[in-house]
C-alpha cells in the first residue's frame, strides 16, 4: 500500500510549505484509507468466493451422483414416466405462489383505493387463478395417465427421488446466485481501489509539477 510521504516526495525536489500544496493533498489520507479498506474487502470477498465455488462443486457432484444412482435403480423408462408428473407438480406449486403474491398485491391495492391500481391488480389476480387452474388440470391428467401398475410404482418410488434431485438443483441455483453476487462485489471493491489510486496519482503529478514551478521560480 502506498504511503503519503513516498507518494509526494519521490521526485528529488525538496517540498516547501505552501497552502496550495496543502489544499491539493488534503484528500490523500482519505484516499489511502479507501484503498486500504478496498484491498481488505477484495481479499475477504475472494476468500468467500473460493468457499462458495467449493460448495457449488460439492453440490454439483452430489446432484450428478444422485441422478446416476436414480437412473441405475429405477431405469430411464421410469424417469421418462415420472418426469411429466414432476413438472406438473412443480407448475402447480409455482402457480400457487403467483396466486398468493397476486392476492397480496390486490389486497394492498384495495386498501389504497386507487382505481387504476385496483383494476390492474384485480386482473392480475384473476389471471393467476386461471393459470393455477390450468396447472391443476394438467397435474390431474398426468396422475390419471400413470394409473395403476407400473405408473403407481413410478409415483411411489421414482417421483420422491425426482423431488430430491429438484432440491439439489435449487441448492445449486442458490450457490450460483451467491457466486455471482460475490463476483459483483469483488468487481466493485477493485474499482474503488483503482479509482482511489488514479486520484492519488493525479494529486502526486500535480504536486510534483507545483514543486518544479517553485524550483524554476527560484532559479530565475
């Protein structure tokens, strides 16, 4: 990390007291502190990023292992049968969450008594209910399609394992999101360091030029 004295006295020219120089360098301590904090933040975030990437790799290996075990135990045909039902279940769950959000927003709009907002959220709530009903109909059709025999075994044995795999995928997505957030924060901290360094270099150049002008004035 740069030191203030080294930054401003490395040109071999003896500095002289001058209020202009004091004004030029008044931000130097703050800039050095920003650089120091940014450097520590980068180190901390990069360490957290390394841990997050390790967790992601572990989760990915776990998902792959579980998937291969499921294929080996249940067979590809069982997965093919169970997958549409699982997707239909997931669609119902997602649609139910949209209905809940739309209902909350509609209730908020009703309390505000804003006509335009109320009409828009009422329409959104009605649309979410229609989507939920469609998802429910599709789920019922998938459940009926499996019926008894092999289909019942698939529902009992394969479907729970697919749900477990889905949880693994959710954890993978969570780790990916955290990694991306850490990368953005590292980028921001590095930019703060570079910006402060650039300002310090500009101050240093201005001070050196001022001291050279003093030397020229004394020589004349």
